[in-house]
C-alpha cells in the first residue's frame, strides 16, 4: 500500500510548506526576501503546482501580490502589519532570514531571524487528522543581551482568501442583553476592524468572523472562518484592497498598547484558529463544534447538568431558609445542580459593598455555607456558588486593606462601574490571593461548581512607572486562565461556568478551562432565539447555558408560555432561574415533565450534530442528530404569527432519504426523502409563541429506492 500523505511537509527546493486536513490544504512559500508568503487555503489540490501570484499592476506603488503570513512593517507593505517592533536605535520593522522549518507530527514551525537585529520569530501551525481546523500562533524572541525591543503589535496570524468575485463578512455584534447578533454584510474595499478595548472578550463584538463570496448559504458554498482564543482585549483587521486581495490579521491587545521584550524573553501569542468548509455556514459551524468538543472543552463527555440559579428569585435578599425552600422545589423538578448566586458574602446587601470579602454573610448564613451545601447534597443535587474574584467594591475590607491591588493610575481619578473596581491580577500577590481564596471556598464547603463572573470592563489599566506598564492587558488574562487551570487540577470534580455580565467573556481561550458559558443576562425566549443562533455559529449547544425564567420576563416584560420558554432553553445546557415559590402546582408539574423530556434528548443536544433550519411563516428550528443518524431531535419555534401565513413544512436535510423514521411521541412513520425535500407539518398550535419538540428514530433503510439521499 502507498504511504499515507503526511499532514505536514516541506519541500526545500521549492521553499514550500504544505499542511493537509481531511478536506482542505494550506500552503506557504518562502518568498525571495525570506518572508513566509501565503499560497493557498481551500480545497484539496496539489500545492506544488501552484505559482506565487504576481503583482497585479506593474507599478512601484504596489506591494508584492503574495500576502505575508504575518506582515512586518518593512519593505513595500502598505496594509495592516501584524508585527510592529521598534529597536533601541529607533529602527522599526523586521527583515527576515529564513532559518528553516521544524516539523513534529502535525505541527509546523517556520523559523525566522532578523538579518541585523537580535530578534527571532517562529510562525507556528498545527493540524490534526480528525479536523479541518488549523491552529496558528506566533512566538517572538529577543535573542540578544542588550537593550529591550519594543513590541507595538504581535498578532497570532494573518489569513488570506483566494481571489473571489466578491466578498462578504459575517461577524457577531451586540451589547449587554443583546449579545451574539449575527450580521452579514458586503465587505467594503477598506480596512474593517473588529476589536475589544475592554480587557474582556466583549458584549459588543466577538473574535470570530467568516468570509465568503456572497453566495454561500446554510448548507452550500465555500466559507472561510477564524476564531481567536483570547479572553481579553483583541483586534482583528480585515483588509480588502482595490486590486482584489482580501486578508485579515488578528491577535491580543488593541491600538495604543506596547510591550517590552527583554533580552532572552519570548512572547507567545494566543491561538488564532482557521477553518475552510465547502458545506456552507452550517457545515463550518458543525466543524467548529466538533473541534471545540474534542480539542477545547474540558470533559466534553460529561453531561452539562440541569441547574437552578437563585438570582432572579432573590436578588440580594439571600438567606439560608429561602435558599433551602428553593432547593427543595428545584430538586422536585429534577434539577441536578443548585447554584447560590450573588449576595451570600461580606456586607453584600446591594451592589455597593462587600465585593471582595468572600466569607458568608453572618446574618444570612449564621453557621456558614456548609449547612446549605449539605442540604443541597442530601436532596441529590450538586452545589454551585457565584463568585466575582477579579472585582472589588471600594466599600469592602479587601479594598481598605489593599487599595494598591486595583487597576489604577495615581494621577487619574478611578472610574467605578457598577460601584466596583478591577483587581490587578497581573500582580503575583493578587493572583496568589485569588487562587487561595477560591481554593479555600471550594475545599471548605464542598463546592462542586463555580459561576465565575466579571461585571465590568477595565479602565485606568496600566502600571505607571513600571518598565512594561501595558503588560497588564496580557498578564491579567493569563492569570485568570492559570487560576482556573489550577483549581481544576487540584479539584478534579470541580466545574466552572464562564460569565461576564452575561456573554462578555465567551471565547475559545476561556472555554478551554470552563464547562459552559453564560450566554446573556437576557432570558426572554424570543430574544434568546437570535442570541443562541449567533452563539451557534462557532460554539456547540453543550457550552451554551440557557435558562427558563419567570413570565413576564424581568428584562423585556414579555409574557410567554412555559412550554415555549422551555423549548427555547432546551436547545442548550438547560437551566432554571425563576422564583419557583410563585409557580403554580400546574406550572411545577409541567416543568418537571419538560425537565425529564430534556434529559431524554440531552445526549443529542449536547453531543449531537447540529443543523439550523428555517421554514416559512416565521418558523426557525435546530435539529440535533447522532453521528450515525439514528436518533434525531428537532426544536422548532414560531414567536409570532400572521393571519393567512401558516407555517410551511419544515425540511429536514440531515435525514437519510433512503430510510424511514418514526415519531417517538405519536408513532407515525415517515419516508426520509419526503421529510428531506418536502418537509414535515409541525402542527404548531395557533397563536404567538408556538413551539414543538419532535423526536425521530430511524427504523430501517429502504431497498431498491429511487428517491436517493
């Protein structure tokens, strides 16, 4: 048998590096100036047959047609530079000499050294045999022993599209209570910058984007997409130039920052991952979901529990007796995790005081948390606890003892948001204190789950007088990641939920050490449909916390049926958050039945293959299937209805046209080809806020069928 084609190869005669995934090829050629230049990213082909693009115009005002893998600010380069450095003598930019490749299995490192200055870089790539995702990052090293190098910009990677007839960008925008709104727009001939300057990933934008030629659809068309694994400030700049080339470059930090690279020091960027799919936006999402499950999320094989969170029921009016009542009701519904939210500690009776004093409030918990934890465990549930370890109120014992621990500039007034300041976790003593505090809480109280919140962005984030004052923007995030990693290592059963005033810290970096993310503080099911749709562009339902709360909704005032609220929340990691003491006996019984139904479909929702669907009449749906196509669950919603516009049949393209399927609730059987091409009548009830859960099982395969798949 012929030898398998290696995932990574390098041809020294051609200066050609090739990375292969199951459905794509990525190729780089070393340019005449020693810089790695992009050659191909897309369908499988013979990269050696490709030639480096020639300049589109015979003009001294145009740079080389082949785009850089990471552009320095030197030579005839006039687009956004992913690497910007300044040496002690004032010289800017890098001019590379290629030192050769280093290949280790699926990892490629292209090694570079500046021709005259003590600076080296490695452009790093990683592919895996079961994924089309390419992970990229950069490592920059000061190789001398003299003056430091100033780094104004160090991106993880730059990406390049092939020439297309047109270009369209898909990205996520929003705000608090309206995160993950998907926008698709024609890409202008200009530089388009997506960024967060807030120290967090951000409510208003996310470090994911997708590009296509404007014709891709949910299940058809070529799509190129990337995602940055960073939980702090970031920037991605997309450049469509007037002569038909489209590139983008991205990494940590934002404009106006710089870092000091000391002799012998290496600065490593976060991973910037990319994916090519020929199966449309849905195909790209499914490939990302598989990558996140297998290569990002910790313990993806564990069910995300049905949880109850006390916040909307109590606010800050927290006490042990009230929490016991809620816990008993939650256990009766089949809840598996009870989470005590804000208000349990210090002088915390409002958001004005107590943050940072992580000891139980004596008036609310006279004997500490342990009696409540033991009761929750006795009821058969795990116990979770809300914390906000990166923040502090000025009215707190912690701040009074350590005012120097917050992000601040001595000659500037401190900005308080939500009556709180940000602890500077880039200080080793603060990182140590936060870890020790959380470790003590978990160990001393038998805590099974931490909801880690962060309710404000950074301001006055620098360290005046320090040799590298802007390093705080990097070091704080890495301290958060380290603390999470240490807690999980020291407490193997512990699980963590990422939260930041809703969905302001949701990215591949934080999800590498948390089990799920709180998607939005907005739990209105109508609003949640679009929020969850945007979330699913990159991330699987397993990572998406989704709650059923009270009606009218506390955010929008909208009144919706309990079943509709459940069906929307069942599309993710299901949780409950209403005041159960005010639910009627009928509502509690219906909720228990729906929790049980969710547990039946949970393996499909949390580990299945997801398809996003639409039908006429305002119906949208998500379809989850086992990888072998045997079991299927469809959750469909119609928020509003119009007279004379009935819902059209919902087509189910994930089904096998050669098979038959049984509705597990009605017993009806269907031909797969019929459901694929004509669709199923959902029989939604009349009126607004209609929904349905459809469960199908493949029963057999048709023989001698002419219907096809």
